[in-house]
């Protein structure tokens, strides 16, 4: 039996099917329930409706928290993209031992457990008056998302031919022109990837926001968290679907950007 | 402006920001853990001395260990199947593993809650078809935590394994069986050792990431499943107990750091010998 190709082929099929169910079924069920006409989280739903999406946008608690999330995400992703790209460019040109050390320090927020970052930032930001306001949350999200931009852009810069910059400089282009006309167009797909990464991380971030937010300034993930702990209705499924779709769209956009630039898909 | 100067200006903003808003806060945490109520290691003595805290440390290690083991047991056949499937199925499987990878942990833990809770889908279904009379406790216990964590951490096991398995020459296995080894023996003596680098990398990633988990155990676990990250949150949020929370955070930081260094050096030794 063990030698027959049919047996192994069948077993592979079973494994693949189980994997698809285990990874996707929970998400699909939440997606379906968010369109439910029932008042509870029943599955399969007795009928379909958009009432929970309606409720999500009309309930000021949810709509305010969604807006708060955007108010944090947009500036945080923008700042992280600029600072992360600049750092990646500088590190790619540095030869010294310090470059490795600095890269390690900048990547640290991604490597160490986020609860430590959250506790540390909360403790200090509270003293600095950065607790319960947008500035504190934006700053914290920049720190959490910068490593993603840095690593994405750096991976692209490894393949970057520096002679192109030298050529531009030799032809008399000032540094800023070289950057704008030569470097940026060549690395822009990875900058875009990094920015999408940063946006998704910021949009989904919960732990640090949990420490830094107050009922007045509360991003959508924290609002969702506090509602799950209380009673749940399908509005949360609608919110979850919005979060899920945001990541999915970002992933697809990234796929398109990668295909255009000819880089490998995946992580 | 020289080239060196330009690099300095490019890197200064990021370094300043991380230094002031990340490194300094972590050092501040370290200082609070040893300076309150008086200078000394009394907070660390509490963490390693009191039964409650030792219990949480044990929970953390055992949940991370079980998650790693389960990820290996599930990830191995999955990665194998990916490598040996037709290209379009492989692409589909990679996509299936990547979508949840990009989805927030909060959303995925919530999804498990919907499925597993007492009035949830599985219990409704089983009662509906008359298989059970009372709802089963599928969540707020160790089972729920592991189910949720394995699903989230599986990609960290699958992708290292996949990249190693894709490079293994199938003729090694055939040679072993042709020389008279039965398939089981050939698997354990030939195939498994060849996949070791991937398995070990995956296990290290899963174990270290698991140690700091907060959202999944908080949502899907019960009282007996409290992990160190939850304890840190509780001490700060409910009691404002900074000295002890700081000590716990530093224990987690040093623990994961040491583990990383130790495992890495074992690898380098192994790699050097062979």
C-alpha cells in the first residue's frame, strides 16, 4: 500500500483539504455571519441583510473608532515609510560595523515581544503626556511599523546597482536629483510594499493601543476588544470583516506591485 | 556635503526616534524593576519564588512548547504536500497559508470564539444532530488556546520547512529504499535529517514568538492558561504594580534573547562540524 502512488496522492489531497478548512473556515464563517439577518451569531444565518454594516457606520462609537484608526494609520505609515526608507538607503551605503548594530537596533521593535514594547512605551509616554491622545498613538505606531519598511526596502536595495547613481552623479546631477530621478523610481515598488505593510500593521495593532488609548481616543481594534469581552452581536463580525478585507486588499495590492517589479511573491 | 555626512542625516531621524521612544522606555522599565520599592533584586525573587508567578512561567513555557510540537506535527506533512503538489495547487496552498498570516490575530481569535463557544457553531451542530446533549467546553481552556495559536503560528513552521524540502534531492530516498531500507527507516534515517535545518528554524521561530503571546490566550484561554504577557498587562492595568510588571517584562526579554542566542550558537556548531 505504501508504495502505490495513488495512496500518497490521496493522502496529499486529504492533507491539503484539512489545511484549507483549518486556515480559512473560521474567517469564512465570520464573513458570512456579518451578513446575517439574525440577532445572534448563528450559523448558517437564517437570512441575509446589511443591518450590521449599517449599524457599524451609524453607531457613533464604531464610526468614531474607525476614524480614529485612520487618523493614526495615515500619518504613522507615512512617517514610518519616509524614515524607514531613508534609514535603509543610509545603511546600504555604510560599510562599518556600526551599520549592523544600527540595523539591529532599528529592527528591535519587531523582534522583541510586543507586550514589552507596550509596557515600556506606556510607562514613559504617560509621564510625557502622550497617553490618551493621537500623538502618542501615532508615535508608537511609527516605532512598530518602521522595521517592516526598513526590511522590505533593504531587501530591494541588495539588488540595486549603485553604479547607476554614480553615473548620474558623474553626469553632473546633484544628489537630490539623482535620488528623485534614478534611485526612487527603481526602489519605489519596495517602498510601496513597505508602506502597505506598515498600514496593515497599524490598522490591526491592538496591544500597544490597548495601553495608550482611553475611551475618548480609541482605535477600532481596542473597541472591538472591549466589546468581545462584553456581549457580542454580529456588528463585531462586520468589523472583523472590514479588518480582514483591509488586509486582503493590501496583500493583493502588494502582489500587483511585486508582479510589476518582477520580485518574488510571498513574504 | 560629503557622502558620510549625507548618510548621517538620512539615518539620524530613525535612530533618534527609536532611541528616545523605544530604547529609553525599555531601559526605564529595567530600572523600575530593580529600584522599587528599594534597590535590589526583590522583584525578581518574587517572580521566581511565589507559586502564582512560577505557575505562569510554567504555563508560558508549556503552551509555547505544545504549540511548537503541534506546529511541527502539522507543518511537516503540509510542507511536504506543498512541495509535491502540482504548481497551481502549490500556489493555492501558499495563498491559503498567507491570507491568515496577514489577517489580524484579533479577528482570527474572535473567529475561533464564534465557532467554539458554548452557544457556538460546533456545539449547535452537534446538539442539532443529537450527538451530544450538553454543550462541550471547547474554549476558555488549553484546547482553545492551542487551536488558535497553532493556526496563527503555522506559517512560521511551514515556510522554513517548505524552502528546505524543495531543495532535497528525491533520489536520496530512492537510493536508501533500493539498498534495502524500508520506507519508514529511509524516512527517519535519510529524509528527516535532511529537513532538520528547516524544522529547527521553524521550531525556534514558533517557540520564541509563542512566549510573548497575549491576545490569543487572553481571548481563548481560561484561568489556568494565563501566560506571562497577560500577567504583565494585569499587573499594570489592574494594580499599577510597575515594579513587578517591569521585572516580568525583563524576564521575558532576557529569556527570549538568551534562547535565541543559545539556539543560534548550537546551529552554528552543528553547521561547522558537518
